[in-house]
């Protein structure tokens, strides 16, 4: 991949897409193509095919998706299944039909079965039932992985799927109704600290374990994949280290300066007990993460405070 090659980044205004765009720009890639949702509706097949045919990118990076936490996934199952299915199918099929040389599809660790052996290996996809609260999103992402695998097998396409662990960082969604656990905690602890260190109520028992990856690191993995001929179609992207939700809350409480009580609402669901990624395959190909959790949370919290008045809040329905 040359720095003058045309690269289309789908979903460039989201947390992941903006990090990818930022990384490619920093690395000197000068022919980057983006479109807002008002300029190109990725749910409309004819628009997507016309756009890819006209622009003829050499590479397509799919960071566009409808995303959210447990509550959003559970509340809007059809939107999460339908929109994600149609977005990825339109982009992958249009790329194939127009001979796009390289495609990188970004998914999620939620594609793995709820009780899959830990750490999660790439070959455990479809070996057991999914976590019920986010199965709709997971099924859509599995379909995207299989589309890329099928095109690679049947047509020899250099299409690769990267499955990041839980991501966080600048550009995240901090809306308490639709956000993931880490940005939601930052918002809750920050607001509670500003309101006299009121108690903070968090869902579940605090015992589930999660792995977190700073978003600039997944952008670095995308760059690595662009520059290299990968040996397989599916790779986990993460740190290979996890932490309990309770300990995560304590870290964020300390970083935000909140001094009040933490209340665990055990009547709310925990979600999957553990989600630790086996990242040995991508490490064997030559990529490793860079940002440690404490440093990443501090960077994210600084960004949150600097952008508090204009942070992205996503609502569904």
C-alpha cells in the first residue's frame, strides 16, 4: 500500500473511524476518501455501489456500524441486526464487484460464544450460544466476518476481519443510555464528583472481567494490516490482559477524583462473565498494543473534559 493510494474510511466520524483517519493522516497517507451519512447512506445499496464504482479506492476500511452498550442492544434488537447487516453487506459486496484490492472489516469480541473457553480464540466462532443481550449485533458482525472469509476463499480477495476487544478513547459515546461501560463510568463519576461527590450506582456485581484497548491502538492495527499481507482472514486485536469491572470502576473513580460511594445494582445483568482475547495470532504476524489502561483512561478523561459541551451522544429508536 502506497501513501498515495486511495483509501476509503467508512464511518470516519465515529470513535474508531476517526482514530483510523487520524493515524493514516499522521503516517502521510494523502488520498483518503470519506463521506458523512448525509452524503452517503450506507444502508442504500445503489448509493454504495455507485460511490465505490465512481471513486475506485484501492482499499476500504469498514469502521461504520450502529454500536452501543447492553441497554441499547437489548432495547433495539432489530436496529442493531438490520442496520449492521445491510451496511457491511453493501460495502463488502460493492468492494468485491469493483475489484477493491484490500478490505479491512472491523468487528467486535462479542462475536464469540458467551461461555467460550478463555482466552477467546478465533476458531471458537459459532461453537456455542451468544450473550443474549448483544446477540443481534454479534450475529451481524459474524455475517460480515463470513462474507470476507467467503470472498477470500472463493475469489482470492485480500479481505481481512479485525475483532477488537472493548474499545475506548477520544470520540467515544458518553450517553448514559447507549454507551459502553468505560465511557459510561467516566461520565457517571465525573458528574457525581461535580454534584458534591454523590453516590454512583453501577450495574451488576462488578465481578465480570473485561479487556480494554485504547482506540489509537486499534487504528495502529489497521495500519499494520494495510501494510502487510496477512496470513489469515480473522484476527483478534487486544492487549491480552483483563480486569474486573469493580477494579475498573475504582481506577476511574480515582482518575476523576470522585470521593463518594459506589453502589452495585445486582438486580441488573452482568453480561458475559469474561471476555479475554487470545491475541497470539496477530502478535505472531508482528503487531502488539502500545497503550496501558491507566494511561488510556487518563487520556480519555482529558479529552472528555475538553470536549464536554460537544461530546457525541447517540440515541436509538
